[in-house]
C-alpha cells in the first residue's frame, strides 16, 4: 500500500510517496520518493516495484547460501516471482481468486495423479472435483483419489498445513480415503518398480521421518525452494506409507512453498521420465538434478499458469 505524506524541511514543505514492505523476517521497511502530486502514476508504481524486488533479493541473498543451482541470479529471479505472486493474488476479486485456485487444483490433481497412472482426463477431473460426478467406465479408485485431492489442495493454498509429521499423516489419510489403503506409516516393506533403491524398513520409518522433519525445521541456510526439493527427495526415499507416497510428496513441496509465500508448482505427466530420473539420481546421492528439476517446474508453473492467468485480467 502506498500513501502520501508531507515533510517540512528548512521552512519548505515537500510531498513524499511512501510504500511499506514486509520482509521475510517480519520486519517492515518503508520506501519513500519525492513526488509532485498525490497520484499513483505508472512510473511511481514501477519505482516501488523495482525497489521492492531489490530489497527482497538482497534479503534472500543475505539469508541463503548460493551454489551452482541456486545462484545469486536465480535467487533474485525467484524473489521477483514471490513479489509478483503476492501482487497477483491481491488484485483478484474473491470470484477470480476462487477461479484461479480451482483451475490450479484441477491441473495439479490431474497431472499428479496421471504421473501415477490415473487415466482420468482433465475434463473428467473437473467433473469429479467441482460437480461431484462419477465418470462412466473409470475405476472407482481413480475417482476417489481425484475427489480426495480437492480438500488437501484447498488446505495447502489457504496455508492450513505445515511440514510436520502430524500434518503429513493427515494429508495421507485424506488422500487415500475410501480407497482401501492402510493409513499411517507402512507395516510391511515396499518396493519401487523402476527404481533401484531400498526404501526405509517399516521399523525405522518413524525415526527417519522425525529426523527429516527436524532437519527441515532447523535448516535456515537453504532457499525454501531448494529445501522443498531436498525434502521431497528424502521423503520419497523413505517412502513412509504403504501407498500414495508420490502424491503426498508432491503435495509436500507445495506446503513448503505456500508457507514461505511462494507460488505452488505443478509437475506434469509429460515430465514423468525426467522426474523419475531426478529421483533416481537423488537416490544415488546426486541431489543437484532434483534441485534443478524442481526449480525449473517452479518457474514453468509461475510463467505458464499464474502469469498467463494474470495477463487475461488486464
């Protein structure tokens, strides 16, 4: 929000435009610019937008370590999207915001389930999610895993879920409702087709999940997007549930992003091979491909979904 105020300096009164910015640490910084009138011109808006991007970029670079994937340039670009995402949401009406989130929910659900082999089309997914309809000729399991996703996505977008053991178990229980899948941590070992990795044995799952989430809570030097990528890779390697681990893991990425003020992302079924390769590389101790993959999907989703939607509102 920009407001105008005047100051008297050496007997002469000057008019200033003032813009308050809340940084990641909760502190509020005020930017000011000398102006001639109380008018929010495009030039003035651009000035404050650029200054805000500069401040957010500096703050992140001061807080997070850079490396070969999350370079200074990439972090500045990510922070620019965080600022733009907030502005997009703020300018939407209530109906537009609902429409945007409904579209995201349908696309995310369709793509995430399709990665796991769900045969519902995007149109089918919309019918199940928003009209509560059954789709003829489709397995009930596919219908249920689609229907169950809506409430979870809505909780994530409203920032109602956290990367905690309690909320992860809650997400899983919601996602597998009525599907005949055991809830809670797995009781027998699971094996992954197409991935040469031994998942965590059942007796060690609770311990490793606590260690993983304690690490996530303590880790303050990695950018939230980088932390989301690493947490996802570690979570999928543990594979804590009997079934539904891939879907829970992809939801978990967005829990971290939304909690930190960033736009959520979508991993599309057309990227399944690259996604599985990044997971395989992660299993073998090479984490950078997963980090690059998640960074790319974040930028693609923001550019092709949120920015595109915003352009049609002009």
